[in-house]
């Protein structure tokens, strides 16, 4: 098996020494993804969550996978009450896929971030 690293081009990946995603065999591990796009972040948790999915889809595609291959989701929220707000968005994007999900309320590294999502996918043989 070979390991392949995927970068989004963010300078922070180099500074912090991580990859946007790592492909190892059939496995795809996508790093925690926030609602930033082009250095900007929306204020609302809904907009941030939608931006996260807009970022995740092409990363998974570059890895040869899609949302349909996601088996594990981890959602990090700065406000636990926001889960009820974003649950329908998760349901929309994972309709029929239903990966295992763990949601945690915590502090994130940038105070503007309200949500961060990380996924693990297993590509079909």
C-alpha cells in the first residue's frame, strides 16, 4: 500500500505540518475542516457547515472517494445547542449514507470558528 498526501494549498498546512487528507490504501482520512474559504469565514454556524461540505467534497474526490464512502464523522461545535441547527445539514449531505457520528462541544483554535468537521472514508474495492 502506498500513502498519498493531499494538500489544499493552505499555508497553515506547512506551518503546522499536516495534510488536508491522507490516503492510505482504501482509507481516506480528512483533517478537521472549518468554514474558511479564501481566508474568510462566515459568521453563522449554518453557513460555516455548508462551506465545510463545499471543501470536503473536492478533497474526497481528489482522493478517489465521495461522501458516499464516508464511514466516520466527527463534529466539533463551540456551542452544543448548535447541533440541533446543523443536524439537518448533516442529514442532507449524508442522506442514505449514515456514517458513525461523534459530536463534541469544545473550544476551537480560532474564536470565529463555530464548527469543525473531520471525516474518514473507506473507498470501494
